[in-house]
C-alpha cells in the first residue's frame, strides 16, 4: 500500500510541477511577444528618424563656417 501512496505522491508532485511550468512558459511567451512588438515599433521609429535626418540634411544650406565667395 505504501508503494501506491508513494507513487500517487510522486504523480501529484509531477502534475504540480507541470502546471507551474505551463504558467511559466505562458508568461515567458507573453513577455517575448511584448518585447518583439516593442522592438518592431522601435525599429520603425529609428527608420523614420533616419529618413527625417536625411531629408533635413538634404534641405540644409551649406556649412556655416564656409568663407564668403569674395575672400
């Protein structure tokens, strides 16, 4: 009878560990999904900022410390 009780306790312990691991895996999955969303958003933002800098550089006048043409 003690073998049955021991086996039952071991199965219960394994089931509890499995349930805990399922919760942990789901939490990690949600965290990773949120991080990828944030990475995608930041990547788009960096790309947009690069484009804005290129645009600003192309519309900017020449260097400010350039000597005037009469020198």
